[in-house]
C-alpha cells in the first residue's frame, strides 16, 4: 500500500513540476487556419505537405516558421513564410513561477514561441488559434 501511495505521489509531483506557463496556457502546438484569398480552388501546401483547397486547418508546432504555398493551374505558385515570435510574457512567468525547470520545459517543447501576429496577414483568434491569409497568386 505504501508503494502505491509513493508512486501516485511521484506521478502527481511530476505532473506539477514538469509543466510551465507556456505549456499550460498555450501548449507546444497551435491551431492554424490558412486562407487562400480570392482563390477557393488553390491547393494549399504547408511545409511541403498538402492540406486542402481554398481553406485548410491543422495543428502546427509553435517552434517552427510556417511556409505556405498556393498552387493553382494557370497561376504562378505563391510562397509565403510566416515567422515565429518569442512569447516574452509567458517566458517571464515561467521563469518566475517554475524556475529553471519551467524554462527548460518551455524551450524544449517549443511553447515559448507563437506565430508573429504583428504581420498583417496573421490574425490571432486566441492563444491557441491563428488565421493566416495568403494573397492570391498571379494568374495568366
């Protein structure tokens, strides 16, 4: 019985200690919606993987830039890269509340980053949801 209580206590401790502000309030991934502006038939590729036509939604890792390609017959391929930004406020809270463990968890999981929503083509819907609008490719 004592061994079982020790295991439960250890698991609960790990759950509390191995989290941080970034992981708890944003996670290591975000939900991104990509919209091909004025081109509902354009194929949307993100980091080389086809996600859909016109509008596509998927989970993306916070610690990577997003490279979006729009392809449509009779049009030039349009490529746009969306940069990541550092989540300064979350980072400070992680360090203050969780110390070096929180810092390591946030940096290791990528939770200390977010899409750079200062870009006018990126709209922050919530901490975990972003919308990316890609302008139409040039068509012949």
